[in-house]
C-alpha cells in the first residue's frame, strides 16, 4: 500500500484478511475478516438479500476493521449510527499476542465493562481487530430521496427537529451548505449554467437538506409526502427535478468522495468534529469566519445528522497547496481555533476518521488532566510495553 512507519516499527497490511466467514440471514448478522472492504462486503451480502448500511465516500478502499475502529460515519448513519454501533462481537489480537473474543449477538453480553466500545474507539492503539460480527439488514424494497433548499441555515436546522418531533425517522438526513452541495453533488454532472441548475436559484440559498426513506413502497411514499409537507411549511423549496436528485444521490452513494486534487498541488482537507445539531448554525458561521481569517479557500461543509441523539458529524473543508509551508501553517491554525470553538459548543473536535495523530496536541490541551490519566491507564492495561502505535494518541510524556 506504500505506507511507512513514522517511527521505528512495522506497518501491518490487513487487506489479505478479506473473507466473509459466516452469514446469519435469519438473525441478520455477518462475520467477516477485518481487511475486507465495505464494497466487497456488501457485494457478498447482496447474494443473501442483505446489506451493511455503512456507506462512506471511501467505500471502495475503506476496510471493515478501519471503519469500526475509527467511528466511521456515512450516508445512512442517521438511522443506523456510526460503523461500530453495528458491531456485535469481534476478535482481537492483543499486543502480547493473545487472541481474545469480545461480545456476542446481544448488546449486554456480560455485566462487565463494554470492551467492544473501548476497542472500536481506539484507532488500532490497543490491539489488532482480525474479524467482526456485524448487524446487517435486508435490502429495502424501495428507497426515495428528497432534496430541499433553504434561504437560511437556521430554518434548515429547525426543520430536522420538526421532522423527528412529528414521528418521521429518515434513514439518511444530511445538511450541506450550498457550496458543498454544488461542488460535490452537482458539478460532476451538470454545467452550472444548465437551466435545470439555474432554476434552483442557488445564489439565494444558504443550505440544502437531503433526506431518504427506505422500506415498503406505500410507507416510503407516505413518509416522503409528509416530509415535504412539513418542509414547505418551513419555507423550503423542494427540488422536483429527478435528474438533479438522482445525480446528487449517485455522487453520494456510488462515487468516491470528491477528488482531493484541485489543480497542481491543491488538495482538499477537512477535519471531522461532532456537535449538537442545535449548534449547527453557529458552527456554520464560525466556519466561514475562520476560513476567511485563514486566507484559504472554503470548499463547503456537510453535516451528517445522527438520530435519535440529534447530533451531527461535520466535515468543514478547505483547499490549499500542501507543499506550501505557509498554507499548511494557516490550516493548522484554522483547525486549532476551530477545535476550541467546537468544544465551547459542547462538541468534540475529533469524532471520526482516525484524527488522533494530527490533532493529538490540540485534544490533549482541551481534555481534562484526570481524563487523560484514565486514558493512559487503559492504554497501559492493554499494551504495557507500548508496542502498538507508539507516539499515537496518548503517550505518557505527552500527558
């Protein structure tokens, strides 16, 4: 794969462990090796009429082990949660070489500590996951997708609360600022001067709300109709053009996340904080302010709304030349300031995607000393000789 260790050590290549070991079609579980990709797993499950509803933009190369150990988020996290929320059990190799099986097909496996949640938030620092049993579901017979455009961000956020309070529970619910909606969802398919795009009046809109429902067709149709009635009451403009809706959905669920190259040496970077949904409007304002102060180019933000907790994982992105030390410094300053702002909102500066290395210094500064000490004790209990990922996350001299 071309990865190199940043300090003395080895890199474990896990993609050879890529087999589906067992499918429980009746109960809705699959046991697979950790190196299988999300796409390959769902390709196998499709033969049984099943799917694992984790759908990141990196689906073609993201492995099950990587997804469940980094709190992976995706299109259908609204209903199904983060990738590790669907882990029933797993097999772990400890740093001392012991093979340990954790969990079962019931959530409260024992009256002991929930070690699965510990392992699936560890980013590989406590052991190597070699296989996992995941909760899977029948492929829905019908799916309908909708897009609503709003003049202001506040109305977009309040609409999410309105849907849930009225008993609607989408399988996916995402907010995008218009910049992200256009650049990633429309630009790959449409000339922005196309009359179908121009008719959306995007220059007067601030945000898009994307929602989907899946299941029995008549129920799905009812849910979609009620959703759009509620959104119209919130002054939303409902997108009716199926070409636009289908193009957006293809960009989100079939294509990789937007190309990270934007011209010579220009790449798109984002960190992935989590915030209460109620703070999303403030987050959007802070994003614009700090991006402007950094002098770097905004490329938009997507907010994955997670139910029933009404929180969201966000990817506020910037584009810059990462061969330019000044631009790198500007981006690091942006993420540091934004991380502090996110914590003041009651959020977490890093929610997913294995951000433990780059944001380690910031996270240590923002974390209570006593909490850090507990984290260190957990690390020492699993890895007393500091064998796995030395220098990543929390080392004693860094505390």
